[in-house]
C-alpha cells in the first residue's frame, strides 16, 4: 500500500484550485524549485513552511504534522524490518498479535491493517520506533531462559496503566508484616478475592495489579517502584491458591529487601528462577507461608496430621511439601488443599 504524505494532498489542492507552482511558492515564501522538491518528496516540510501553508489554505497545522509524522513512522518501521530481515507479519508475531487482537489487550484502530497495528503497539508502549522497544527494561534485575522480550514489555506496560487507576495510602516498611498477616488469614479461610487484595495493598501504600500474562511468556510477577510508590504485578499463570499467594509473597520479599534498587530497575520473576537473589526471595516467601522452624519440627515429622493443622493454611503446607518433593503435585492431598481458583479471579 502506497504511503500518503502531505505532498500528495497538496498536489491535489493546487490542481483543484488551479494554482500555479510559481504563485503558490511565492505565497508560502519559498522558491519554485523548493516547492517542486517538496511536491516530489525530495524535501521535508519545515515548520515555517507548514505554518505558511496552513495560514493561506486554512489547512490545520495539526493535520499536516500528523500526516507527515505518520509517514515518517512507517518509514522507520519499514527500515527496521528490512535491516532485521523481518516481514511485518513475523514482527507482529513477536508480540503474539493474534492474542492481542482476540483479547482486546490494546486498542487497535484497524485490526486488518498490519502497519496500523504495528504503529498501535508502538503507541501503546510509548515509543516512536521499534529500536526503542529493544531498550525497554534492559536493566531489569532478572535472569531467565525466557527470550520473549516483546511479551514482557507489553505486559509491564499493561500493568503500569492499571496502576494509574489506583489510589494508594502512605507506604511504610512495617506494612509488609501487616500484609503477610492479611494473606495468611485469607489463605486460612481458603479465600482469594482479587478486589479485596488490591484494596488492602492500596491501603498499605502499594500498587497491586493482577493481570493475565500473554501466552508464550513465562512471567510470574514483577516488583517496581513508581516515584517512591512500590508496585507489585502478578500473572496468576498457575491458578492454585497457594501458587498465587506464593508469587505475591515473593514480590513482597522484594519490596522488603530491594525497595531502593527497584527505584532504578525492575525485578522480574519467571517460573524458572535462575538468579540467586530470586531464590533468596523464594526462601523468604516460604518462611512467611510457614515459619521454617515450625515447618521442620512439625510438618516434616511422621506424626504430622494435616487435619489437625490450625496454625498455618493447609494449602501452604502442601505447597511446601510438594516443593520439597515430600508429596507429589498430583497427589490427592495436594489437589484437595491447594485448590484451583475460579477463572474470574
């Protein structure tokens, strides 16, 4: 499809109004040769020329700038595709385009036009070129075999936009212990209420976003700090109650220990932790689920009877036991207590 520039509109305007090149050139204060170069696409419009054209034709400067910017953006995209030996279809597939369309993950102006959809993705990510996408979150504190960078930045942007809808109270470090107690109470009652969790975290001064991941990614969650306000993002990729609470506690561990460093870079958690720091936060989360001393002295003994467990959530007990390979994930006891959550959570 031929890309439209303002020069094409201007040619039609001059023809329709029977305006000679020399006459129009003098009115917009350029030489006839300069105007010819503009009409042939060999010379970009300067801001002064745009303002002069708008003044004598009543064509909005916003319209002229918009159509020219749109053309240049398409040129940037095409040059990127060529230099990276990509078709536009292959490039869109990096973002799982079919999933984005089907689930209205972002707003597309025209889903049938792949160039327009590519521009919509760039706008959603708040960048003006594909190269900039490659540089987003490159300083994050994470290690993974995950190579789906495009899916990561899409998901993070989606979560960030959700934080803009939330109002949070004052954050204090001691709020973390209050939230851990709240999570233990909720889990003890076999309760997982997404809205209730978000409300509680907001009251404690923390953004909380629970957003489905994009198929193809292995993201479990993330911890960020937005201008002094901590933010936790979760995917709920595994939908059992203890799995989700463990992921949430893991990010809270980052909040407790890594608040200062997270003001510069993100902590991204994947379902395959290869980083020592991530494993340390896992240990903190496990200890919050069930105190390590209690777990060793009580839960790992032959006399332990989960039916009599009153101190900690039973789902947390079987989760740790399965993680330590004491029981199987497909065992009856695990399936019974680490329940599946409803899809609307």
